[in-house]
């Protein structure tokens, strides 16, 4: 679910951090659901007032969700709770140190399948691109990133699932 609020000027604002003041309107984390809610003027109906819907609200929401995921992965890396690269991720998977596996959406199918088979019951998020994972990992690109189990891995998984609703991902 994604929270939206109406700002002081009457414009709809995505509140992906769920911290903005005001009455929130919750919507499924799905691009089509947001488009439908905007086209049918459902936010105005829920607010019982006119709501200005920016033309780029869908793209802005996706961008904010992606930025949130990238920031959380970068935080995990700085905290020493993440590794990137095929060999390091494979070693962590074999040792059972992985609470979440991130595979780039634009990675090769064979590489994702190989990592997926090693992951077993570990949740896998494929919503970020190699460039976005690389930005979070301090590199140009990263295809595989492993996160240690814990609250940070759970938060990244939640945000990755929300972002996946806005991006067409292949398994």
C-alpha cells in the first residue's frame, strides 16, 4: 500500500515515507490502480474536496519508491550488512547469511535463475536495475546483492515489493 496526501495547495502528493501531515489516502502499490484512481477522480471523492492531480504523479511515485529502495540498500552496504557480486553473494547464500537477495531486473535470465536456485526460501527482489543496484552499492552497476537477515532486509523487501507494483518485472 502507498499513502497519498493532499498538500496545502490542494495537490496530490505521494507519501512513500508515510510521514507527511494530513489525512492519508491508501492505495495498492500498483501502477494501474493509481492510474485508475486518478482517471476516475477517486482522490477528490475520498477527500470530499477538489484535488489537483499532477500529470506525472505515477512517474513521481515510482521514482520515490526506487529512491527509497536504493537508499536502504546503500544503508545496508554502509552498515556491513550487504555484499554485491556473483561470487560473494554465492558464498553468503551457501553459508546461510542471506535474508534477502536482490537481482537486477535487467540481468540475464541464466544468472538470475542460477542465483534463484541457490536462494531457496530466501526472498528475491527483482525490481531494481543493475544501474540502480550499482548506485546503492557504490559501483557503476551491480547485478546481485545479498542482504543479511534482520529489520533492514525486511524493510528493503517491503519497499522492493511496493516498487515491483510499478515496474514490470520478469521472474
